[in-house]
C-alpha cells in the first residue's frame, strides 16, 4: 500500500493540504486535486498545495521552492497569500532561516519571520489595469458597474489573482452564500473572481468576508485582505496600514510607499499524516 505524506496547515482557518513533491514529482489532475480536497472522502481543505523544486533557470531560479496551488474544485491558481505564509514557515524551519523566497505563478514572493509566530509576505504590487485583473472589457476598476442584491459599485484589483471588493454597512448581513457564486462568475470576469465584502470600522481597520473562486466562503483570504485594504485606501476610506478582521482572525496589511503590499499574520500546523494513494488513483 502506497502512502502519500502531507501536512495540514492553516492561516486563520484558511486551511491547506501541503504535499512536498520535491523528491517525488506529482502531476495531479483536476479530479485528483478534488479528491484530496474533499472534506468527506479525502483529507479536506480550501486549497491543495504542492511544494516543488524551484525552476533551474529564469527569474524564479533563486527561489527556495515553487508552490503550486489548487483550489478545492481542482482549478489551479497563481496566488494564495495565506498558503504562501504557511509554505514559507515550513521552508524557514527546514533551512533554519528567518526568511524564504517562494516562487508562484504570480512571481517570486519574499517572506520573513516576525516575532510572536507571525510571518510576513511581500505580496508585490497591486495591479489596477482592466487587462491585468483581467476584465472582459475596458472598465474603471475603481467603480465597476455591477449590482446584485443591495451590492453595487465595487472595485477590482489583481493581487496575482482577480478580486472584486464591495463596501457595505454590515458585512455580516450580506447573504454571501447566495451572491458569491453569482458574482464569482459575472460576465466581467473571464477567469472568475474572488468576491470581498468589506465593512469599514475606522481609518485603520475593516471587517472582511470573502467568497473565494473555486473554494466558496473561507475563514480567511490573504490576497482578499490585501485587495480590500488597497481598495479601501484607493477610495480614501482608510490609511495605508489596515487591520483586516476576517472570520478566522486578523491580518495586518501594509501598502507601503514603494507600492508593495505586505501581509502579516500567523500560521499553524494542524497535523501531519498520510493518505492511501488509491484516493488519487481512481
């Protein structure tokens, strides 16, 4: 019986199955990723993460590892902020260092260990051009012409993946289970979108709920927190440093003067284990 080892981790409840494939390469299909992510018959997670060797050439060759990301529905995505912090934590522990470079589909992300078990990741520069998000046609990304339920006038931003952020009076009052899948698949988003529902609490804090494309409502979303904080500042609703309160806890987002977005938050290992390879062999 072949067993596949994994580490179950989470960042504020946004949970991951992390499999190190550096010694045993694995090219998983959509169905295989779905099988692992299934909470009833698999291990269960919001995202499945494969740790792979860093590229031998090109702009990502200086990375410690490459991180491949599957959503729970089996779709591959380029960025996941909480997963980046978790993988960086594993790499820093493995290499006995206080920093790590993680290669992703969205580029090279640098992480460092902070006090009290926190990990900071430089998520790079946000992108606001409609083609970079991407949108299906030219739009003002600070004011999208989208309405659903009582939601209207959202922003759009890419943090390596597409985000749409609505600002509301009461984030908890929004029926995100109902509107999330509709908005995720809105015609404006050819690659679908993560949907953020943000409530400004004061100039330094906001409440956020997120419907993640391919995963649904999650306890926390790192890139979503970055997108909400950046969008709030663009709307002159907050400063550049914001505490983002998610269902699973709080992230600190700092949109620095050099345009880089820094995300700071905790990581945790829930458990380690293995599953029978028959789970992904049909």
